[in-house]
């Protein structure tokens, strides 16, 4: 598994729009169609479609 990185401003706004706290999530992958996120504490992954 890749290491996650802190979400940038655009990614943080996308997370806030989905009622997720950007401080609790790390971005593993950011493709043109989706985000792959890792929770900082539990390690669970979540995939989010962009613009949906």
C-alpha cells in the first residue's frame, strides 16, 4: 500500500462536500475520476468518485 499524503485545498473541499473531515483522511491516489483515501487512525480505505 502506498503512503497517503495530506489533502490539498481542492481535495479538502471535495471531502468537506461529502461530510468527511479532511484532517482525518490521507490521499493515496488522485486520478481524474476518483480519489482513494486512507483513514489516518483506523487505516480503512475509501474510494470516492469525483464530481458525483
